[in-house]
């Protein structure tokens, strides 16, 4: 099992785009017992990946509770870097 942050990054190499809620849902089966698999920590991981040039914002909307959801995707260079350093 890879570290949670690695799994978060790898998720973006397999989907068109995703928000924190999508990531949590996708990883819940394998990482559900990890304390860091929560919205606040996943958002922090996504923002860090964006700041480091691995992910890029694609769109945003509001969820049913009126909370902002920001969607990200791994652009070609970001996905190549993720795949280079994190194996499946």
C-alpha cells in the first residue's frame, strides 16, 4: 500500500478531473481508516500538488450544502512526473 499522498496523486493520473470529495470516495475502500483521509487534509494535499505544478484547477462549483468544490486534473507534464516517481 502506498502512502496516502501518493495515492491521491496517482488518482489524478486515472481520471479526467476530480475534487476532494471525489478523491475521498475513490480512496475510501483502501484508505478509509487513515485519519488524514478527510476533506481538510485532502484539500491541503491538492493545493500543495497544484503549487508544486503537478495538478491544475479545471473548474469549480458548489455542492448541495453550498460549499465550494474545486476540481483539479493532472496535465500531461504533471501526470508524467507523478508516474515517473510513483509506480502503480
